[in-house]
């Protein structure tokens, strides 16, 4: 019994990089007990999944996040000093900033309106182009929309948002991989942080204006738990934590093209414009397709999970991808079926593509409502378009983190019938 509880001597860091999303679910299938034991970066680690595990993981008496995020992830994805690195009262005060910006019908509706306007304007040009790469176009459209909504002006040299979109995509694309993608992500973050820190300083000095009530205005005026405003660098980091996750929705838009190509029946129903089905489609995209493989924290004290000890200081991983494909939670988990969410809306701690737990006081992504709302708006627009799908590489390698459709989903001979344009504008 004690032998089964010892941490393996062989470090699994390389196996994780090689196996990607499949590493942890495969280890889980080969483990008889309630948790997986491993060693990552030389440290003992345990992995959990399931609704009970979600509640256990997000209990700050059990697991802290602030000291568990690796430096390379902070230097690419989240940024040093970000809300993700905080726990306790400092985290709750900083989290309130994001909740004020990203939750509530007015905030979400405003962002969706800006993004759909950018989409509708962009799609008018698509019939005049030989091909359109959906992933790239979605990233640019989302960048234009979120920057306009946030009150952040783009440089005149980047009026179409392409360069900014490329940097925001790079931060996500390179956080989990060594080599060129990682260094590209670091350079992108450095550029973006410098740009936004200058903007924050300009607003405070009166050289630039932040629209009242905009995210830029909110971040500039925010006071942390110590009663002090954010320094320009940290303010820039948190502005990027509004922009970057919004632009990352392009991963799901690319997946939407993939899903609608493989499931014409889903495409036909989504094009009908039923709002409930559009929401179900958004949830199924987030459940079925790979996004975050897991989230991690550190055990704050000696713990026990279903009779198994977890030593203080151990890495604790919550297996998001495995949980979203757990046959104990989902019928036919590897079948793409939006109908499942019409029959049963998702419970908070069951569906966890962007983390779990309580959104207000915990670490659950405050932009989850934004993601669903954007996919609800863009999914039917995509379904109503007419286009050809040329031969291309539509594989989604699970060994790549973050995964994505290899080709980006290329569309040719895009047609935007007049009836679609009218319906789309009215629905936006």
C-alpha cells in the first residue's frame, strides 16, 4: 500500500511535452486509485478530476495558485504580477476589477456588439479574396472588437489589427512549448506590455484619454488591496488579461469551422438562428475541443484526497481536458453533440474548459460569459456563410499545446448572400 503512494522517481516533464493533452488522461486510465501521482520539474505532483475535485482544488485552504505558476507561463501567457499570481484578499480585490469589466449583460453585450460589427465588416471583403484563413481572420476581428470596446486605440500603422492580433495570439500559442514559439511569445508580451504601459502613463498624465467606463478607464483608476493604483507595468499586464483571452476565442472559432464542416446537420440547425441551440453549440465547442490541458496549484499543507495523502508543497493538477471527456460525466464524450446541452444545461463544476470553482471569489475565468456570448453570436454567422473547403490539413494534434486546426481552416469562394447580411446585422 505504501509503495503505491510513493512519488515516482522518473520525472514526467518530457513525457508531458511529448504526449500533450493525452499524457494525464492516459496516466489516469492506468491508475487504480482516486488520483494520479507523478513528478514534474523535479517536484512531486498529484492530479485530480471530477466535480468534487474541482471544489477541493479551488478551496484556498487546500491549494494556492500564487506560487505555482512557472516563470515561463508568467512571461508569456499571464504576465508577472497578474491577478492569477495572487491569493486571498489581494486576489479578491483584483478579481473585482475583472468582474466589473467582464460580467453583467451590459458589459458582455457591448463587447459582443463591437466584435460582431468588426466581423460583419470583415466578411464583406471575403468574397473578393481567393481564400480566407478562419483562425487568422477571427483573431483580427476579435482584436479590433475588443480594443474598440476597451477604449484602447490601435496604432495607425496597425489600423486593421493584424500586428496586434499576431502578438496576442503568440502569447497563447507559445506558453506551453519550448523553442521558437515560446520565445516568440515572450517578445510579443514585451512589445504589448511596453505599448500599454505607455498608454496608461499617457492617460494619467493627460496626454491620452480613457473613455469613461471603459476597461482602460477602470484599470487606470483601480486601487489594489493596499489602496494604491496599479503601477503602469501591472496595469498593462491586466489590460492584456482582458485583451488576450478575448482574442483567444479565435481558437474556438477555428474549431467551429472544423465542427461545422464535419457535421452538416449541426451547421444547418445552427444557421436557423435558435439562440438556445447557439449557446449549446458554444458549450459543446468548449467541452469537446482541446484548449487548456489542466490547471495547477500547490498544496498549502498536508492534505488527504479520498484516503490518499498529498504532501504539503506538492503540485496539485486539475485535469480539465480529462474531465471534459470523462464518460462518467458525459455520454459519448468523444462525440460532438450540442444537443446534450439543450437536454441538460452545464453544471458549474462539471464543464471546466476555462477552469472551475466560484467566479467571484475563486480563480474561475471571469471572461467565461464573454467566450460563450461571442461564440453564440459568431457561430450562426459562420454557419450561414457559403464557402468551399479546399484540400487542407484539418488535423488537430493533441501533442501540440495549445492544440489548433493545423491549416487554420481555409475557406475559398466565400459567398455572403444578401439575406444573410440583413439577418446577420439584425441579429448582431
